[in-house]
C-alpha cells in the first residue's frame, strides 16, 4: 500500500490530561512532588546500600538494580509530562517518541526480570540455606544481573528497531507519553505482525517471570510452614516487601498489556481513559512506592538512614 508523504506524521500530539489551567497547575504540583520523592527515594536507597557494608549481600544488590531502574524509568515520561501540563502545544517528535518507547520498554522488561531474580534469591536463601553461599556468590549475582540487562535489550529494543513503523495523520494520542500500545494504533502499515511481536514479548517478559515468582513463593511458603512458629514470621518478613512490589508492578502491567484496553481502537474513549490512568500508576506511582515499601519494612535500611541523618546534622552543626 502506497502512502502519500503528506499523510505521514513528523510529530505526535499528546492530548494527556485536561486543558483546564487550574487543574493542570494542581497536577503539575502533584507530579512534581511524586517525581522529587521518586528521585530522592531511589537515589537515597542506592546510597544506603553502598554505604552500609552489612547490606552488601545479593538481596540488596538486586534491590539497588531495581532502584536504579526506577530512578531512570520515572525520568522517561515525567519531565515531558510536567512541561506539557504548563504548555498549550503538547507535541513530541517522532524521534523523541521512539526513544521514549524504547527506553520505557527496555527498563520495564528489565524490572520484570530483576523482580524474578529477587524471588529466586529469597527461594535459595529460605529453601536451600546451606547452598546459598555457593549458588548466590558474587560472581553469579553479577553474571545474572548482566545477563538480565543484555537479554532485556535484545528482547525489547532490537525487535522494535528491526520493525520500524510509519505514523500517519491524524497523529493525536489520548495519553501523556509515548506508550507502545497507543502509538502502534497510529501506524500507516498493517500492524498484525507488530501486535504479535508485542504480545510475544509481553508473554516472555511479564507472564514467564511472574510464573517463576509464583513457583518460588509456593516453595518458600511450603518451607516456611515447616519452620517453628516463632521463627516463621521472621523468616517470611524478608519477603513481604518484595511481594508487595510484585503485586503492584505486575498487577498494573498485566492490565495494561493483556487487559481489554490494549485490544480496542483509539476512538473508544471509555477504555482508553481507564487505561491512561492505569498507565499513570504503572509508570509514575510504582517507581515512587518501591523505595518507600522497602524502607518501611527493613530495619537495617532505617538504621542506616538514621545514621546518615545524624551524621549530616553533626556536619552542619560543626560548620
């Protein structure tokens, strides 16, 4: 099918949220606070893990990877969103939109695999404690983390580069960012193969790691139930933060990529509007909540944070 160059879009209009200035100012303040908490929370958690030698264990190594992902994942969409809230023209170039899509898919897929690694770490620690120093030695942890990052790049970015997509007019998207499911519906070409690739990637990066996490926790629960009741809650408490993060992240991600909104056309506002707000939680709220969840449920993280605060106060007083 031949398409006139005049119908090809060179930029995309992100309709985003309301055009009411008062609402946009309120949203700007809200998302600014969320973004600030996300950056400070994840950055601080990485610093705490690096500073406290007691936290130099595999579980916190994978947690630092998760915080690193969330730190940059939120920066993929939020800065552009904040600018758009205070501007009339909510436009992004095709190149900028492509970069946003590639980075968000890459970091999202990597987070899925990192959460699976964290579940595997807890499985080995609780179910096979005697083999833990061997199975989760530092060389293995670095290899697993490197493998996950490289695998995510080849799974998410390479197929997108091999299947370039042309965007046609009208070029408006009822979204605040370049989400692949929304952008693909603006394609001039037959998107059957693109949708098949997206579904296949989603199955491999969402459902498969989620199934591994479920299997890990089935084995963990089975082992914990055999432990004396006094030690049972203490042992399982190391998993509660991870379980909470998994439910929040995978729950919203699966609704986005396997829910009904991913299958409907852009003119069905009922589904697109709901999907857009689910995307807000998935892309913006989850990266903010992750460091908070891990900090609240971890004594060593809270103690290290207190020491950092005391040392900073002492330094300020001495000056």
